[in-house]
């Protein structure tokens, strides 16, 4: 058996602790599979005194995290510090620059600096691997980079944020149970139960999913990571009533990150969608993640599993280490970074599809006519319109599904209605996933 | 860019034609991703004159297929001849023995000879790759070998035969539509439409799925492939009434290949199961395939997609070639063949679970009592029992769901009823997937 792969861990939060536990628990099997032992030799984190429920005394403790990048006895550094810049980025650059392999779960850093890190890793002849950065334990980076590598991919999309999916699933369950809880109430409970962060905005506003989508899109389409070009929308606006209307239409609401090539460029957007019940993403419940890749030969592939948590994320980190131990790794973005193209960002207005629109309106004569006229004047064709009874505050809910048409027209209709005294609050627009 | 990977194709049926078309259509993208061009240089098949809808005149035609294994201008041979032995095995051995990489979609050959081929490939320092052999285009071999490599896997199971899943889905649709077509009728139509072979026994009796399961189990558990130890059952006995009863119980019927470690050995079985609606495999419809792997850190992973057809299978074959072109390949069964253990086969009687039992019985006094007594005497606890009205031939259907208990007890109960004059035909037993 070849020499041990010697690993340094930077960051000892939930995932870091999970990596230590996993390497302990599955040590022999991993050595058989990797062809050599994988051993942690050094660790670093902010607080040495903190009890992490795992014996760290056998590892060398390093106070200055960046020193891991220069340690003579380290072959690979696992970066679990987090944050797009700062210590994580400093460590990543130094690790790669020093000729050591880097494994990271840091989607924010990859979204912002993935390309320059890949260029540096290829120049240094080391691995830059990040399976844990997207969809937690689900091997979707590998699935796209290798499993689907023979295909021109037409779309890649999925449920990339477990917190949002958990909240939407809880809302769904409450609608089925007849209690119909809205977003804010379910979020508060998710926070109390530890399923959502105290500051949940990265999750619920779609930023986290946007980070992940930009990584997937780069690998899928051979384009340079372009996080700034991702339109990110979240789930704050969704009401129990929207979930009920979607169900009545044979759909479920999911926050979908979607990237596709076309119209001379790359379209990337995170947005809640109505997903038809016969689509596999409609059945992804709770905090699971799932990614679909559509290829010109393979058709539709689905990868699904736990998108977060210590165990699944550690599983992905260690899978990367096993690839490194086996010597089975190559360009991080599936092709040399120099071969990635700079794709033009495609505006959403160029897209076509069906849409769901929900208005909260004053209950008075002429409101429906005003909405219908705005749709007509913008050239939007209405497939169905439902008005539900008056609520306690005197407003009623109007839900519309359009025929297929340009998103631009729907946006124009909403623009016509902007500021109308008939509307209570901002209308909600969601595409139907086709 | 490095030198071209030069490929010989043996077998030019649907999949072979698909490989040629795919390499033509996606040529430039594949070269970017693989870091080098992948080119077919030689082909061989039984009938040179046959029109395959693709220009083969640019390739060297070789009459003696085995000669591909010794051609100076060939780096990798793709074996698409089929059959466990004969020309496919001769070619595989000669290719590996001659120091050339082998890619194959031949699950029967791997089920019977995979271990010796892996030993030979490792001795020769060449790749033996077979992503297309299991679940067609779905990268599940890679998912287990690499994606889930950090985990002790507790179970691996899935829908491994598209023909059976298509037939069960069609039966399901007919039950929903109120026409309730039985197996034989749907099979005949599937054959007429080209979704099932003229001799469908390999598919519908579970042999094809058993081949695939033995490959998955070996990679998942680090055990030598043991096809002879797979219990294979098919779907011939399933009636529309079974599907209706399963639906009434909140389940769908799927042919599942399942392997798990425990009781000091490895259990492998292909059998129709009742799958609860909240399990992802219940939503795998038509000819799709899907595999679930359950790991001690990652939890439940799902891989899903097209399990057959020219495009998906070619996608998997070419993904293997890209891995070879990248130099990203290692031991075929995830660890050196010498490290694979010889697992004892575990008998199904040792297993516990809930079961579905369906009896077709004569409509007369005492039949239910006889069945209930047999259950009681064998120690089987009944959770529910439904008897449905008389059919034209005077028989009635009795469907039972048991509480959790040993499979051995259920088998004993059925043994007690064997030969009973009350039963019309053989009872059907199916486990509930837990």
C-alpha cells in the first residue's frame, strides 16, 4: 500500500468534527478503497478550548491557520472555515501555491474566486476539489464533471437549499392539514428547531442557492463561473394560499436554481417555481437536495440526497480526499480553466414559459377588469383565473396561470399594474417548471 | 493537448451506433473535457453489409473481432457484443491481456467473470470500466465507487430493469383508468411496441436485474461478485388486482434488486416489492432506472435516469472513455480485486419485514379460516385482510398485509397451505420495502 495521505483540517465546526468522526469510523474501509490510509495530522480553528465531542489531542494544533498551507507533513488541506474572502481565501491560495491539494466546502469562495483558484491549482499540478460545496453529500459535482461528461447539457437545475425546501415542505404539510401556515411563522419555528440560521437571509433569499448554481453551471456548460450573473430570488413572499393554489393546479412550489444555454449565452436564476407532480423534484421533501441534468444523449439524470449536515457533508469531503489518494482527479471545472468560455448573461425576458401570478386585491368592483386589461394590453394570454373569498382584512386573492409566452410580457403586465390602488402588496410571479 | 485516445468498437448494434453518433455530435466538447480527442479507429461486427444509419466507411473494418485486441493503433476496446461467454469474453481477455483498456456494457459477462477480468486488468495496468452495464446512462457505478466511497454502505437497492418498470407502470395506469390489465396483456403490447424483447424472460424473470445487482453489491460492500447467490424473482405473477390492492394500501409495486450486509454475510435478491408512496422509488415511472445507496454518513442517496436505449447507454460508454482519456481510473470494483472479500450468502429466511400476501381462493365456507389458521400456526401476525367480491370464474381474492416478522414464518405459512383445495393457483408473496 502506498504512503498515507496526510490531511490538515482548517475549521472545526459541525462539518470539521464530522470529517474527524468519519475518518475514525470508516478508517479501514477507506484505506481499502483509497489504496492508502487517509490521516488527519494537523488541525486549526479559532477556539482551541471548545469541546467538539471528538478527541483532537492526537493532532497537531496550529494557531495560525495559514501555516497549514506550508506544513511539511501535509499533503492536502481541507478548508471548512467559510466566507468568500478572508482567512479561507488566504489559506486556499497559500495551500495551492505551496503545491498542496485543496478540498473545500466553501461555495461562497468558489462562486467568487473559483476560476482563479482553478487556474492556480492547474499551474501547481494539485487538486482543487469541492464536492461538498453543492448539495452536501450528493455527488453531483462528480455526476456532472464525469458521469454526464459525454453530453452537451441543455439545462441543469435543482433544489439547492435545504432550509428553503424544509420551510416549503412544512408549509405544504400545514396546508394539507388545513392550518395553512405562512412563511414567517414556519421560518420562526425552523429557527427554533435549528433548521434555519438566526440570520437566514443567505438561505431564504436564494443567495446560497445562487452560489451553488454558479458552480454547477460552470461545470455543466464549460463556462467561467459567473455568480454576478445569477438572478437570485427567495421564498419570503410565498403564502400558504399560494401553496394551496399550486396544489389545486397539480403542482408544488420549490425553490429551483436553474441554468441553461441559449439565446447566445447563459441564463442562471434562482426562483421559486411551480413544479408539476409528475416531475421528480416535486417529490423532494424536507431538507433534501436534488439536481437534474438534461443531456443530449443521456436524457434527464437526477441526483438526490441530504444537502447539509455534518455526516453528508463529511461524506463528500472525504470522497474528494479518496479521489486525491487514488490519484483520480483533474481539472476542477471538468476542463482546463483556460478552456472555459466567458458566456454572455442572458436576460430572463428572452425566456418563454407558463407563469403563475398571485394578486392580493381590494374586494371591490372593477379590480378583476383592471388586472385582465393589464394582461391583455401586455399580450399575456390567461389560461385560468381563480378568485378566492374575502379574508379578514377585506382583501381577496386572485391567482392566474398564463399560457406559454414571453416572460417579458408578464413583466410588462405587472409594470402596468404597479402602484394600482386595487392591489394590496406586491404581486407574486412564479414560472411553471417545464 | 495530449495524443488522441484511439478506440475500437466491437459490436455495432443500437448502442454501438449510438457511440459513433455521440462521438461525432459532441466531438469538440468531449475533447475539451477529456483533454484530448477520442476517436474511433476500428470497428467490428457480424454483418458488414447492414445499414446502421451511420457512416462507418471512415473506420477500419475488422472481420475477426478478437483482432481488435491486438491492433497496434488501438488504446481502448469497447465491447458491445453481449453474452456472458463466447466472443465477448474472448475479446475482453485478449484486450486486457494485450495491455489495452476495456470498456463494456456487458452485465452478464461481468456477473460471471468480472472478478477474473478485474484481476487481469489490475495485473496489466489497464482500465476495466462498465458504467453502461448497470442502469444505462445513470452514473451509479461511479456514484458508488467514488461518490459514496467514504461510507460503510448498509444497503444498495433499486429499479434495475426498465422493461419490468415499464410494464408495471402500464398496469398501474390501466388500474387507475379502471381497465385493470394483467401482466400478460401488457407484456404483449410492450413487445409489439418494441419495449420488451421477443423472448423477455431475462427481463421479466429478474435475471437481468440480478446481473446488475451482483455488480452493484460488489462495489458497495467490497465483496467478490457473487451472481450465483442472487435470488431472482420476476413479475409474471402480478395481477391488476395486486396493483389495486397496493394502491389502496398507499403503495406501488416495483421490481427491486436489493443487497445488504448483515447476519454475517451478504443478502442479494431481486423481487417485486410494495414501495410506499413517500419513498422516491415509488415515483420512478416508465422505463426509468433508479438506484438508492444508504451510507452510514451520507444517508440515502438516489441516482435516477434512463436505464437503456442507444443514447443513454452510449453516454455511459463515452463517460468511461473520458475517464480513461483523463487518466482518472483505478481498480474496477473500487478497491484492488485481491482486497474483495468472499461474503457468505445470507438466506432470505433470516430477514424480517412486513409482507403482502395474495391468495386466489374458491368462494366457499371455511377458506378464510383455513388461511388464518395457517398464519396463526406459523406465527404470522396479520395487520390487515381484505377479501374482494367474486370473479367470473367463481374465485375471490384475499389480500393480507402482515405485521413485521421473520420471512421464514411467512414461508412456513405458505408451506402449510400448499396443495390446499381451497386455493386456485399459487399465492403471491411480496415484501414491503422499508
